[in-house]
């Protein structure tokens, strides 16, 4: 997966402010609130929510991250998402990230949640699904450079051959297993 280049290290800011997350244990119980960069640096699990978008034909949206983002610039990924803010539910975070990154407001539903060891540090990853019927994504150029729709067989090949974020392959595999696509 990918070309082996190391991504830049995460920073501790989001919109110029320290990004706070809930540090959680291996059972997803809250331990406290910390800066995300500290959680990453120390390997503390925290919460992340993503949304896999599909259309009525079953194609899945793949987005290429903007070059100016702190984590994995220029990489492709199968989900829109990010850290869950303190006091926010996974579903609220998923809806917020979908609106922020792709400019789409659509119902999201939880598909699967698991402790991921991909990416920069361990994190509980809640994978949601949104079916985009009439909504055309209007990506935020500060977050998303481009997007494309891929049928599942093409996406499975792309995830193995192209430069995707570290947890994209596991996210896609667990999503497909849970939805039996």
C-alpha cells in the first residue's frame, strides 16, 4: 500500500487552535481530554469518525487530501473524517466532517467501529456510511484536492496500488464486510 514515503508528523493545531480529543482506553472509555498531537506522540488511543460515501450505483467516493493538510497531504482516502471532539458523538463528528470536507449534508449511519492501529497512532475508528443521491460534493479546497467515484473492484485495486492513507485499506475492508458489498 502506498509508496513508502513517510507522512509529516501531526501538529497540535486545527484552525490555529490546539485540537483537543478524548483520550480513551482499549475499551473506548474516556480517560481524559488531551491535545491530539500529544495523543499521537504518546500512542494514546483517541476517537476518529469517518464517512464512506457511496452513490446509488454502489460506487464509492475517493478523495485526494489537499497538499496543505497536516496529516497525509496528497494521499487518497476512502472516508471523510477526523477526530471526534470532546463531548461529541461519533455520529455528530461524522456528519460535521462530511459537511466540512465535502460540503454535503446527508444522513450518516454507523457501520462498524474498531480499534485501529493504522495511521499515526492507535484510535477507535467509527466507520459510517452516507448514500449521496442528489448531493454533488463541493469539497473544501483546503481539505480536499479532488475526488472521484470508483466501483468497488477498481477501488480495491487502487487501495493496494496507489498512495492511500494508512488506515484506508482496513477501513474499506471492514466497511465492505459489514455491508456485504
